[in-house]
C-alpha cells in the first residue's frame, strides 16, 4: 500500500478545476510526481498533462497507466448545473466514477481516492445528537438533492470495487470549499459581483442555513494526509472548524468590499442542504489533519482575489464608505 512520505506517481481527474488545482499544488509540494488527467490544461507547467475525459473510458484507461494512486475529483459540483441537466450530472458523477474505478482496476492502481461531500448527511437518519460523523446511517427515503444522490452512489461504487475486485479506496467528504481560483458561480463570487455592481445580495430562505466552510488550501492538505496506510478503505470528513451562515457570508462580503448593497431574502430552494454539524474528529485523530485558516482569515485572502478578477466586469461600482 502507498505510504505517506514516499514519493508516488499520482493521477488526478478533474485536476484543472478549483479544488483539483490546489490538490495538485499540495501533492507536488509534498514531493509526489503528479499527472493531471483532465480535458483542460493545468495552471502550472511543471506537472504532466494527460488529456482524457471520464466520459471516455478508452482515453481514461490510457491516462491512468503507471499511476500508483488515482484521485477522482472530476464531477458536476454546481447544484444549479445538476438541476439544469440531472441526467448529465448522473452520467458524469456516477458513471464517470465507475469508469475511473475500472481504469484504476485495469491499471493496477494501489489506491482510489474519491472526492465526496458532506451533502450526503442530508440523508443521515435522525439521532439524539446534533452532530453527524462518518458512521451515520443513511435513510433512502430522506428528502435530498440529485447531486447528493450522485455522490452517495459514487461512494457505494468504491465499496463495490473493494468487495468485488479488492481495489483499496479512501473517501473524502468535503465541506464547502472557498478560496482563490473558485468558480464564479459559487456563493461568495456571486455576492462579490453583486456588491461591486450595487445589486442586492439575495439569500434563499432566512439565511440561517449553515456550513462549516473550508479554506481550499486546508482541504488540499487533507489529500496529502490521506495517503497514509491508516486511510485504506476509510471515509473522512474534511470540514471547517466553525459554523458559518449564508447571512454571515453576505455581511462579510459587504464589509470587506466596503460596498453598500442591500441583502434581500427570497424563498428557499427545494432540496437545498440546510447544513448539519459535521464532525472531522476522525481525520484529526487518524490523519493528524485539522483546518488552519479560519473563516475571517480565509475571506481576507479570498475577497481581494475576487474583487481583482470581477472588478473589471462590474458595470457600476457603488460609492465606498
């Protein structure tokens, strides 16, 4: 099995995306030989690029040749995109995972690492505790999003490939990541863009829904920690350390941009993840991983990056205080 601290050949699907690019940085920084497996060229030119799509089994099989560990991050991650094309999302998130697992099996990959999400806990059965962890039982009849279903199915496939083919796996359930290089469709860039344009920052529901947002560099470090043998056939939550409401995000954006936009509340979205108190104690205990960047510091690093990139497209910037 792969051991932490030993240089390995690592393939990463979806490595040119927001999270994937930071995972590349973290693994390369730890001394590993990284191959980007994506349809897009990576940000950095000192890693190998193997062009392949998880929708094309043949190219994916070829791209995984010689890989010791395969990180599978390629997915439809924007819930709005899932709503717009649920069939396409299931194809990429579920069938794409199956193709990646099969490519790993055919190439003798020693570990398959799946990017999952804390959204799966919207299906967790009620319990006496408000906190959920990796041992939480899932309720098939729970109200949830198609995105959540796709990730639960992808996790189940990892277990199937272990039971059927003895392909070792590790599942990483992400909290909601943020930071430089984030997609502009996510909540923080949307709020920054609206603030710069002088538009109202709209919030679905009353704004009390919370998540333990995780700064992307902290999340990327967890991928390095997960290479240890202790992580074989294990699932870990990689979540932030503090509960952050959507309302707090909006208020923080307005404070850091010094814009005078209003906050407007609209009806909640059906199937939206309201947030659960997710424990990351297992990752702290077994992987010695914990978040190092709190929300305030993370936003101080993220908002200026967003302002720089979104400022030019703002039609009008409101007067600042």
